[in-house]
C-alpha cells in the first residue's frame, strides 16, 4: 500500500498556448484562497485553502446602467470613515458617482454622447479632499474634479494638454498627466483647474509613446509602451517641478489599454500594471519593488495577458487578513493574486464585477448585472456569510492529472480529506481518468463527521481530482491523502 499526501493548494495551470479564461482543464482554484502559517521554531509551514466569504449587503441604485465603473477609496474625505466612491453611467449619457452606502457624490456629470468613467483618483488641495475623474465622452477623454462639498467641474483651461492618457496621479499639490507623445504636464500648485503653458517634461528616453502615469511613494512613474521612467519633485523654479531620476530607466512598459481600461494602478505602497518586456516581448503582470519591475504572474497568467483575456486592474481587497489584487477576466470571473502567498485563484460569482476596493475592515465591490440594474455590494469580514445574496456558490479545487511517478495502473483504496470540522456541510469528490473529458459521479464527505474519507475508488493510470464545497458554511481544507496500490503494468 502506498500513501500520497499533498495540500489542496498549488499553481493555477492552463496547458493551452491560446489560453482562455473559460478553460476548465488542468489545475484550478475557484472561490478559495490559500493561507500559510509557519512555525517559527521548526520552520515548517502549514498550508490551507479557505472558502472566500459571500456578499453580505448591498446598496441598490436606480436610474443607472453598466459602464466601465471606475472606483476609488476616498481617504482624503473629511468624514470619520473613508468612503468608497464608484462611477456609473445613468440611463442616458451622463455619469453619476455614489459612495458605498448608495448616496450620490455630487451631481450628474453631463456628457454629449455615450460616456464612461474609466479612471478615478483622489488628492488633497489646500486641506480639501478632491476626486479627479477621467471620463470618455463619445471618443473624447475629458478630465473632471470634485472638491468635497462642491460640484463636479471639468478642467477646461486652454493650457490643459490634448491627447492625455486616462491614468493620472497627484503629488505635492500637483496633478500630473501624460500625453500619448510621452510628455508629462502638471497643474499649478494647489490647483486642479489652472494649468500653465510650457510647464512640462518629456518622458522620452526611449522611442515609445506614453501609456499612463502613477505615483510611487515620493516619485512619479511614467509608463510608455516599452519603457518606464522615474521622476522626483526637484522644486525647480521654472518649468516642470519634476526632474528625471538618472539611471532608473527600465525597458518594461505598460500594455496600452483597450477602451481606456486601466492597466496601471497604485495600490497600497506600490504600483501594479499589465506590462511588456521590451527585449523579450513577454507580457505579464508586474509590480514595483524599489526601482525594479518585478513580474508576479506565472506563465499561465502571462498567456492570458498576452491573449488579452485579462483586460484591466479592478483594485485591491482583503480576505482573512490576506491582501489580494483583482484583475478583470471575462464574464463572472475575476483572477486574483494573493500578495502574502504569491498564489493566483479565481473569484467567481453569478454577476460580473467592475471594481474591487478594500479598507477599514470592509471590502466594497461594485457590480453590473445582466439586467442593467446596478448594485454596490459589501463583504464584511467581521460578520461573514457563505452565500451570495442568498444564493449558494461553490469553492472548487481541481488538481492536475496525477500519475504518482509511473504509468502503471493504480488501484485507489481510500481518499481522505483533512480540514476544519463544521456543524454541517459536505465536500463532494469526483475524478477524471480521461484527461478532463468526463468526471465520475460526485461522492460526499461529511465535514461534521470525524471520519472524512471515501473507499473503493476504482483504477486508473493517471487521475485528476476535483473537490467542491457548496454548503452555506465556512470551509478550510488542509490536505488530501490518497491510499493506492500499484499494479505490475
């Protein structure tokens, strides 16, 4: 008798060169995120797969419809708690902004034709918290701002540059934008409406076009198609206040967004972006580590970025004390990256997601349903629920096909699951012996019982296992243990 034991976490894999989000072959983790705990004495780690919590409450909005739905955590707001602010298109062409309670922020932003808000940011101007928005009016990108207690106002200064990119940033009382030609312009200090002609600096050390700009600590980072440059506030008496950080130019650029979707985003203390290596041409997901671009995506995720299956960065949020970055995939799928563990996993629900935000113990998510009715949903870690708006959802852990090192036949005598005991709920187990073409009928393991195993599981040479939990209960799985006998051929 042989015994194989392994944790129910691992790398998300996809064998296809032309990878698809909807491909369910190979190893995949859906609605479950990993957690590791390391013993400081022995150095050994315990790894568990946690079921993500469900939607606990929502604010229903009327008179709004789907759009790109940019979002921001407004930390410079003077209220006791920083609100999450989300953008929506109304039933016509205008843009409306709501906080996570469903209260409108300012009035409607009137536009002439079909519009979307593709990027939201915040800043502090003379002790007043402000929001800034990049809004597409038809095919024209406009920039607006909202001072707390004021009204949404378009930046119409004649010296505001043309052909700016949606991703902008703020630092030291200035608003910074970058044009498609790769020139960084800034507002007058402590102003969003006033701009001065000729106050600019070129981010053109490499021959490519500007894609976007982001703040990184006390620096401004300018992204081109195939390069990135760093700038600091040098306090120059004339021209741009920025000066280039010499020797810090990197040959990794940002992927130009389709429909102005944000592919560059400052989250926490760093910057994340969908990027491309200028030398190798490799596409992937990057974050800044000092002055170095660090690729955090796996080859599987790289294929999805290359294909365009990952379109934008939705934001960051927290689950179970772990930080995650969410990336838009397709339909109801969101691909998430856990910062602490480095694992990728799928957040899947019955609705499509347009933004993820987290802070002050709460995760806010704005979503657009197929019926064009929009809601702002809240996930409250202090009172977790295990259904989405009263509907069940499934955590899935599906393994690669396992042959345990040989092509010989394996006779499976028992499979056992290790995890936390629950008052009720079961994990269903099924398997595929034909490379995911079909799966066996599912069998259940009761997690309110102390005996959590199944016996007499048939024979195969190479088997992929699937473990699913759909009950309205929490679930944390640690490992699976398989007992089998090996045949002679």
